[in-house]
């Protein structure tokens, strides 16, 4: 470890509303929110991707809005509300988006999934009946190299329908492919 | 991992300016550009001075003179969604809505979007290029498919902002606070070509902070638009873009500005295109002549010659569209 200059305080301390729990955490002030979540708070659901702002896998909700946690300084989040994928389920009950992502195969390798889930959650909080284009736009900052996106869009549509209380089932084609 | 730095959250603009006047101090707001630059060692910071706690720098208001005043900390998403911007400055709303991705628009500020550093991959990578104080522009003999076709000399970056060309087309200026007091700088005079100074993109001095962007009241007959062409369907920086703000009277262009993005090291005002359209109706042949005029002095590099026909087509189409709007 390189020696610190005396004017660089060794630790910063912030308070967060983290997934509904009041949390205090101390860390080195040059750490990103992503690093604080994963390394200091042990919440490894948020994934570490490109560190450039291109892939979206580190997406969390900061005061309700999707942001890239690799480009947010932890020290800048004092007093903020942070939601990560660990906070999506309600006890043993998965969030409807988690259910439909699992049911429809919208998660394959899974590395991008937490980011997609949170970006989708923010979309559905603002728009209960998004069009396919609105879903595409809301998820434009998240890359998936497995699914080809179609199953992700369908999972968001199905979750939206479930959350509205509409009767909705995935199509046979979505589940089993074209006959 | 980011290199270490001290972090100060300024409580007043005066404090921010004082802290930022020190060598090695860097301004922090949205952080989306800054953190990438620090991580990639594009430049170094001893101290980050956050301006995010300054309340006077947030939000959009219309002044008594009808001008729009956008606080530098207003996010790009807020600009894109603002009802006044959408109604009175549709070109700006369009440009802001096409900046980066939804997450980055939630984080990035309008001040940061105007002051962001270039995206040249040699500048961002492990190359000690001219802009970083070295002796070589690696793009000149290298991979230059995304570099400039106008305004380059020794360094061939393009300015990466979408909002800057639109604000420049709309005749906007920025308010700046600094160690020597406050000043207002027209965007016409804000950006710096490599021929004037190869190591900076703006006229800002050490310690100066952009506090607001001010957009004049749109006169009657003003129409504005922004068109951005990207290499892929999803988000990206502009390969070619054109911002228009034109005033029409009885179907003719009375005055206005044509500003290109993705073309030059600064948002590039094409007076050649403007001189073709002023006084005319935007008939197809006028649009075509203006587009060709805009590219008359283009000097493509080895791999970006495609930009000349791309810009010609985009400018022609956009002029035609705004003429019919």
C-alpha cells in the first residue's frame, strides 16, 4: 500500500439508507460507491464491469434513479438512498421482475442481470405500462452479451403486466422457441 | 482503482473557487468524466473539490428578460425532460435526450457536459500525446476513424458534447465564477482550438467554475433541432451531428446558426452553410448547396473520409426537415 499524504484523510464515513436499512460505513475517500458496496458492505450482487460507463452492470438506484455506481464516489453519497439487487426481493418473495427474468431465461450468464433488474425497476416505478420502445430506451445503458435482449424486453413486459394485476402469460414461443 | 486524493465538499461558491485555485485541484460534480480520467491516469488530482452541495447551481429558471438560466449542476436528464426546454428549445431537449445512456444522463450535469474532456482513444489511453504534454499526436498516423475533419492542427480530437453545439446554435453563453470574480463568456468564445492552445479545450482558467448556461429568449419564428448519427443503434458519441437554430420569416431564413458536432475539436459553427441559407427558402437545392459548402474546407484524415459524405447528407436532410417543420 502506498503511503498516504498527510492531507488525505485515511477514511471517510457516510450514512446511507441502504435497501431500507440505515447504514453507516467508513472507507477510503477515493473509493467508488461500487467498491464501497462490494468491499466494505459485502453486497456483491452489484457487478463490476467496464469502469467506463459503457456496460451498465454496476447500475444501482441512487435516490430512486438508475446510476452507474462505478462512476459515483462513495463519499458523495452521504445521506442518500441506495437500492441494490439485494434489496429487490421482499423476504423470501422475489420481485416480479426477478421472477419473470428467471422464468423467461432473461438471465443467462447473469453478470448483467442486477443492472438490468434495477434499470427495469426504475422504469416500472415511473411507467406502469411501458411500450417496447420505452423499455429499449430505459435499458439502452445496459449491455447483455448472452440473451440478444428479446427475452429481457419480454420479461419486463410480463413483470409490468403482473404488477398491474393483469392476466399475463409468457408466449409459448418465448418459453420454448419457434416450433 | 482510483488513485488517492483528498475530497472537499465546498459549502459556498467562494470556497469552491478558493479551493480550486490550488494546483492539483479538480472540480467534481457528476463525476462521470472525471472518474474515468482519474482511473485511466489521463490527469492527476491531489484534491477533488465537489460543488454538489451548492444549491444555487441547480435547476432551470426563466429570467425577466425571457432568457433561460440553467444551473451548471442540473443533470442532462433534467434538461432533456424540462417542459420549458422542450417547448421553447426543442433542439436542446433533443440533444440532451441523446447524450450517453439513461444512467449517465441522471448523473452527468450540463456544466460537465460543456466542459468534458475529449474522447480520443490515444488521449484516454496510455499515450503521452500532445494534449497531455507529449510530442506526438498518435491519431494522425494511427486509428483516426472518429477524429476531426475540420479545425484540426497538430491534434485531431472532436469535441464530444451534444449539448454544446445546440447551445452554441441558440446563442447561449456561460456564467463563470473564478478567483478574479465573475464573467460571462459567449459559447462562441468559450472553446479553444488546438492551434490556439493544444492542452485545453475551453478558456477556463485554474479555479474558474461554470455556474450557469444562459440561453437567450427565442425570438418569433425560431426553430431549432439536433440530429445525431452514431455508429450503432444504441447510445454512443456522435459520428456526425448538426444543431440548427434558424429564424424564419414568411418561409425564408432570416438568420440563424448551423453548428456541427463530431466534426472538429470544438463545436463547429459553419458560417459557410449559414451564408448559403440566409435570405432563402430551404428548397432542396439550397439545402444541398449549404451542406456542400459546410464541407468545402474539410480535410479528412486517412480513415475518416466517410465523414464528409455523412455530414453532407445529414446537414442537407436536417435543413430540409426544419424548413418544412
